[in-house]
């Protein structure tokens, strides 16, 4: 009897560890995605600013001097040329994309492990889950209520 209890305890610990890892990776993905969006906003700002300045330079025959902008790295601010700032943001963007890819890969493998554990105990697993069996399509009245076509 104690063998069965030991096996069940070990399995539940493994399930908890995998579930914890999945939740952590999903939170990590959200955090990295926020950083990526902030970088994208900064890059878009720099590009739009450049376009406006090019328009003014050509319209009023002004000197085309590259502006320097403030960029924050950690807790330090740097004043850099726009082109260098764009290069730095592009590099950071690609490294963030790699981090998100790795986290997605971890989530996928951990979900597969959980699925395998569930199937080993006689469950249907994630693929054959019946969580959608209770769903029904919207009726005409429902669509009308929600102003859907």
C-alpha cells in the first residue's frame, strides 16, 4: 500500500512542479512581451521623428544634422545618435524574441509532459479533453442581443 502512496505522491509533486514551471514561463512571456512592445513604441517614435525632420529639411532647406536622443539602459540614461539608438533597440528586440521563443518551447514541452502523465493514469489527455462539449453556437437571438451580424 505504501508503494502506491509513494508513487502517487511522487507523481503529484511532478505535476505541481510542471504546472509551476508552466505558470512561471507564461508570466515570463507576458513580461518580455511588455518590454518588446515598449521597444517597438520607441523605435516607431524615432522613425516617425526622422520622417518629420526629413520633410522639414527638404521643405525649408535646413541642414540635415542627426539628432541625439536619450536612451535608458538599466538605470542609466545615454544620449545617442538616433541611428545608434535604433540599432540598439533592434538588437534588443531580436534577443527578446529569442527569449520568448525559448519560453514558448518550455511551455509546450511541459504541457506535453503533463499530458503524458494524465494519459498514464487513464485520462484522455489534453488533446481529447471534453472541455468544449458543453459549448453551443450562438442563436439568432443571442447575436441580435450582442449586436452581431
